[in-house]
C-alpha cells in the first residue's frame, strides 16, 4: 500500500504533508502509537490514522482517503554539544555535579549515577535520532573523563599524605 522511505523508522508524532482525495493538502503530524513506526501504522490493519494539524486540532482520517503521505523536511536540529572541545572549560567537578573539594565517596556516587544515566546499553534498543545517540555517547565519554580526572586527583593526594600503615615502633 505505502512505500518504505527514509522517514519510515520515525517513532512518535511524524511531521508530514498528506494529500487527500480531491487534492486537499494538510500539514501536521501523524500520531503514532508507542513502539510503532510510520510504515507499520500506514500498512497496518486499522482503518484510520490519527492526525494533528499544525494548529493543534486532532482528527482521524480514513486511510482510504489518503492519496499521498510525504514527510516534511524539518529544520535541522542544532548541534548538541557536550563541551569536550574546550579543554580550558573542562570542569570535572561541575560535570559530575559535586563540590570542587568533594570526597572520594561523593565523586564515586555522582559518577555511578551519571554513568548509569548515559551508558550506551541503556539506549541500545531505543530508536533515537543519530544526533541524540552521538550526544549520549559524548556525554558518557565526558562523565568518564571527569571521573578519571577527579579520581586521579584523589590518588595523587593520597600518595602525598601520611602512609596508611606504619608498624608501631618502626623507625623510632
């Protein structure tokens, strides 16, 4: 019934221009059920598709009345940045959300929370736009770099401090 195209893997509302019988054109969004993609909805067994006009009005349109469904070319999403490009602006404590003099335990807890949030396996099954996947991967690298920097600082401080163990009477 409908050809698979470049926009067929979109999930959620999809911006489209539809042409109905009689050549009436409507611009808006096709509302997709959770977990369904555009081609599944258009080729599925349901008789109607849910459509939302640009002004927000929702309606159901019979698939039999659809002559053409054309994905709209949307404005490109602005480049999502992670701040990795500016080494002078790299603030490990700020990235992890801890105070500059935070303890080793506070740094570790903040790191574990953010590492779980941005870990690539968490989003492996989700169909996300490439720019969002790139952003999440960059954030995971940024969180790891921040932890490495603070963890190294803690290790350096520990090496400068008094020994952890001394044998009583040794060297006295």
